[in-house]
């Protein structure tokens, strides 16, 4: 393979400066490429996509990476041959005296390889056109001056393509020969190239000291990138070799290290680098050194090599020798840790990015990227490697983002000049999306694949988005036309102009874009016109809602809208004729336009009057309603029965109106009635209090003992409650919010919610009997259902139920719970009085409330009882204190409380009781726990909650109200109410809590 760099010659491929006698330096070659390269560089800087494989170290420039990639390329191909790499000085390639003679040109043509003369297999596989005829023409034109291009070797071709100077190339090959001489038989993959090159060269091998220092820093930075920043295996925390290499590199940035084969600093560097590059993950013997095969460094280096396949002077075309060049590039896989799948992915990206960066003028590149993406799709299905999936996702996300930016507004992107590229761009977008969804997305794998048609979904999105954008532009255009003709007689209104423009856009869509999009979406034209229909319909509805009389402008708009609608529907029907449903799905997306605007507005005015009257009726009757259960033997308020009767009557009257547009106006009527009933439900629950109104304010935290001078009296609690929420004063003194009255309110709201299902069925019946209705009017329930009232009723019943429960427990029964339970001696102030009063209230609820909501209310009463029981134990004020022996009494009382709701198995279900009693059952064991254990647990939980800040002094935990045996405040309250000296000493010492307030 040494002949690669010496013996074999190829055609000129339009390259202008292949002469080995050129005076290009390394700096000039990278900073000042040919004019064509400059054009591509400029284009790439302005339009090329960001590198998708991740960020590299900013200290390595593109020129640094390109130089390294070239070194790996030369090294890999040197090692692949049984023949040694022969170094040929640059002077050996001086200009031949026959260079300018015709015979020199003939000799060049005779030495062209079979690969460059024949059609490229790679181009053929990618579907790219051959450029040999074009280049022959260009060569004939350039040869008119008598100058013939010098044939070059493959090595020289790659050098020029990679923009490497002859001096640098000579040094690289000289270094490789030295390395080869000292390491005969060593595999190329096991050699750490930057390290070996650093050992071979000193400052004397370079033009000047600055060039040498830059070269040394590049190789050190490369080792840093490959072994520290992007290693093949993740670095272990505290890896000493990694720390040492960082130190060496940092020192070398300030002062170059001494290089050479036997230099001590080089030996240290070699030892450090070898330790990092030869790490193993599973103990298997190493076949390669991992210095350049970590992601994304290896992908960036490979990207540099693949970019070299493009002609410097014709950046949209491959060099003629691309087949052989590609085979040589692939020999770097061993060093870079790549395989065919990663190659396919990288090559796809390079093709796609080249198309974007060169101004999107060469469709062959786009088609090639699309073709290569098919191989990537196959690869994605064959492997589940997470590292490959991550890289694949990055590449496809970048490609998909670029494609969708154009496809989501394809009317702006494509015209007659570039429509030929649309198919490939759509294909790339669809294939990329399918891979991302079907082969990478975990969510997709968990679902059945036949539930999602990725291609159909993406095309549907592109169509709808682009048509909406195009429609918005037409609106601006129509408005500009109207302003321009404002002073002319008989000027068309905006919506009439817009209707004409939308019709023309629909025809263009059908003829130009739909044939392409139909490849992936069988009803592309139908979706497009349905989108336009909806867009125009939205504007038309706004216009109709504002007119009060049928003006000439209104007539013109309605006629234009009617014609547009017929045209759009015709296109949709023709496009959907072969669909399973005959196009019904598309037609359902195109609600009929309201052509009879005057009638529609008159009907709407009629509806508004009726709804205003109904709302006034609700206000008036609810002010007078006393919610007495005796007013209706079924337990409903008269106003609830009457409001449902008014709704029923309004619907019947509406369908008796002599109009042909009942289906179109019906949603407005139902929505209005829905709001009125929602208003009734909101008013019915107002002023009835809520859970938070009745829960008392917790007393100040203190060390509670029996006989405290602080008295927890009912009147003081009531004053506190009233001060906290003025609504309670109204609640407490209003007979309409007693337990029976609250039950009637709940019954009434439940009745309204239940009857709405009957009303909705009646609406369907009335609509079916209407002459103006059509079959499609019954295909869905939109506009015929009450959306607001049912959830409002549910919320109101919930609020009333909670309010009733907490009112009973904390207000009505406060004298036997909050004021009496366990006050003083625990054994003489037990729970029986509370249970007796609670059972009486539960009987009222059971006798009054509808059985469908009875369980919920009783469950809320149970929850409030359990909350009250806990408040007595944990926040019952200074009049309560408990000894460890009291726990048995308290547990018996709580069992009696739960038994009340169980009612020997005929009450609430056990699972509901268990759910609501869980907190109390978790707290009760604390009451029988000895004080020292409680103190230890409190300290531990406080330290866990507050961290190291609590070690010096235990902070006073805040009251969250969320009682738990693992919550510090709960434990503190148990200690505060513990009637023994140990608790007193701890609380006094820790928080200086007094025994008395």
C-alpha cells in the first residue's frame, strides 16, 4: 500500500494546485485555501448545520482536527500494506519538463486508474449523476491555454483535499517510517499516534520554534480530548493517571516539554497516556489503544475525512476517485472505533450537511442523503445499542429540524424553481421521524405499533401548518388590496377577495403539492382544503357575529363564501373517493358556513333574551329559597325543579322557530343554558362555609399539664373563629345552612346533574325531528352537551359535603368534642357524649340525603371526626394532658368512633374507613410509647429534617398540620401533652416551654 503515496496516479479532477513543488506551507494550506474552498467555507459558516454529535474542546480548531485526521489516515493505510511506506522528499515531485507539452497530457490520460475512468460505484449506489462529461468539457475549456494538469497519487490527492502542506505531509510520513522501524509487526490500532509522533520530533524538525510549539500543543490537546474530555470508557473518579495527564498538559501550555525517544518527560508522558489508553472495561485483552475512539471526537475526525471526498473546486461533487478514496478512509475504523453502521450515519450527515452548506443547489446530494438514510433506517432496526441510539437521535433530530422548518411552511419554501427537491426533503423528514419514533422512542415500543402511523401524522402536520401560514399571508394580501381600492366604486370587501385567493390556493395545492405528498398521505388534498375551509370559516364567523342587517357587502361575502365552500368540498370529495368512509372524515372537518347571517343573528338575539331572563329568575328565587326539606317530599328545593322546567321549555320553543339553521345555532343555546345552570349551582353553594372555616385555630405551643390556669373556653374559640373568617358569623346565624338545609342543597344539585342526561337525550330527539337537520348533525355530541354544569355540580356537592361535615364536628358538636373530650381526667371525659350527638346528626343525613350521595357525606363526616379526634390529642390546648396509661382508653374510644361508621358491617365499607383512619392509627402508638423513646425519635427526626444546623441546638419544628409519626412537630406535640417529668425536663431544657400559660 506504500504505492498509494508513490506509484499510482489519477486524473486531475479539476484540482488547480496538485503540483508537489507548490510552496504551500501548513499555515497557508489551512488558512488560505483555494477560492472555491473559500466560497464553501463562507457558505458553511453561514448556512451549515451545527455539528450534531456533541461539543468538542474549543482548543482544537478545525485545522487541528483535520491535521490529526490526515495523520490517522496515512497511518492506517501504511499499516494495511505488506510493503513499507517509503518516504519521498517533496523535491522528488518537481515539475516535469514535459508538463506543458501535449505528450505530457497524453501520458496523464494513460495513467488514469480504472476507478476514475469508469462510473463511480458509490455514486451509482447513491443515485448520483456522473460528472465525467461535465469535467471533460471543463478540462477542454481550461486546456485552451496549453497547460495540462499533472497526474497525482492517491496520497497527494488526499493531502490536497485535506489542505495539508507538503512540508507537514513529509514530516508525518518521515515520522511514521521511524515509528515503523522501531515497532515492526505492531498493529496500527495499538499505537497511540500523537504520543509516538511527539517522541519522534524535536524543535529542529520544524521551520521555527512557534511552529513546533503549536504542533506540540495540538498533539497534547488531542490526547486531552481523546483520553480526558471524550474517553472511550468513562473515567473513574480520582483516576491518578488522568490527574497526572492534566498536570502535564497544563504545564506544557506555559512551557513546551522536552520530547525525544529517551527523554525523561516523554517517558512520564508515555506511562501516563498508556495507562489511560489501555484501560479495559471487562478484563478482556486489548486489541487497540483507546485514544481516538471516544464519542464524539472520533465522529468529528471521521467527518473531516469524509468531507475530503468532495472536490475542493466543485464543492457539490465528489472527486472522481471517490470509490478508492472511500475504501482507504474506511481503514481508519480500527483506530476510530467505528463500524459500518456508524459510517452509514456519518456519511448520511456529511451528504445532508454538504447539501445545506452549499446553498441547497445540488439535488444529487439531497437524493444521496435520502438514499443513505434508508441504510441508516435498516441499521436502527438491527441494533439497540444505547450509544448508537444517542448519536442517531442527535443526527436525525438535526436533520428533522432543518427539514421541518421548511415543510411546516412549504408554500414559502418551494416554487417552480426548486419543487424537484421537495420529494427528497419530505422523504428525509418522514424517515427521520419514523426512526426517532419507532426505533428510539421507548414510549412507542410500549404501545402497539399499529396505533401510530408516523408518516401519515407528519405529513398531516406539514399540510395543516403550511396551509395555515399561507392563509395568513393571503389575509394580509387581501387587506392590502382592499386598502388600495378603498376609494374605487364597487370595491370588493376583504372576505370576498380572500375567498377568491383561497380558491386559487386550493387549486395550486391540488396540482403542485398534493401529488408529492400523496406518496405518504393518501388524502393530502382533502386535508389541505379542509384546513383552508376551517381557516376561512373562522374569519367568516367573526364577520357574521358582528352584522345586524344584511348589507350589500354582507351579500357579496356570503355569495363568495358559498362558492368557495362548494369548490373546497368538491376537491375534498374527489380526493377522498377511494377512502374507506367515502370522505366523511374530511367533510366532518369542514363545518358548513352560516350563509343566512340575518336569521342567525335574530335567533341569537332571541336566545340572549331568554338566557338573561333565566339568570334574573335564578337570582330572584335563590334569594327567597329556604331549602326546607318539608317543601318537597323528595328532598329537592322547588327552585331546582322549576329551573329544569324552564330549560326544557326553552329548548322546545327554540325548535318551534321557523328557521332552517337549528343545528348551527343549537350549540349557542345549549352553552347559554349551561352557563345559567352553572350559575344556579354556584349560587346554591355560596355562603354555606367550607372545611377551613370551621377548623379552629391551634393554641400556642406549651407544656400542657392538668390544672393549668389557661381555660380553653367555647366563647373564646368562637371569637377566634369569627375574627379569622367573618363568613362564619353569617353561617352560624343562618337557619338556611343547618344540617337539613345543607342536605337539601346537596340533593338539589345532584338532581340537576342527573337530569341533564335526560335533557341531552331530548335535544337529540328534537333535532332529529327538525326539518333543517341532516344526518351529519347527529354524528357527534359537540354543541349538544352541557359542559360546565356537571363539573360545577360535582364540585359544589363536594364543597357542601365537606362544609356540612366539618360544621357538624367542629361547630355543632364542639361542646362535646373540642370543649369536653379528655379535658381534665381522661377516664372521666371520654368520647361517648360526642358519639351520641354525632349519631343523631348522621341519622338526619341518612333520612334527608339522596342515597346516591349519602355515602360521600357520611365519609366526609367520618374524616372530619377523625381530624377532630387528632386535634384534641395533638392541639387540644393546655387543659389536656395524657399519661402513657391513658393510651388504652384513647384507643378504645377511637375504636368506638370507627365502629359508629362501620355500623356492624352495614355502614361505610371497610376500605373507606381504613383509608381515612390511617393517620390516626399511625399516631396512636406514639401515646403508648415511653417518653425517652419519644425524645430520642424526636431528636433523630429533627436532625434528619434540618440537617447539620440542628446539631448545636434543636430548632422548634413548624406546624404543618400533616400529622405523621415521622414528622418532628407531631412528635413534639405528643411530648408537650405527655404528663410526666421526663417530658417536662426535656421541653424546659430544649425550648424553655412553660408549664402554664
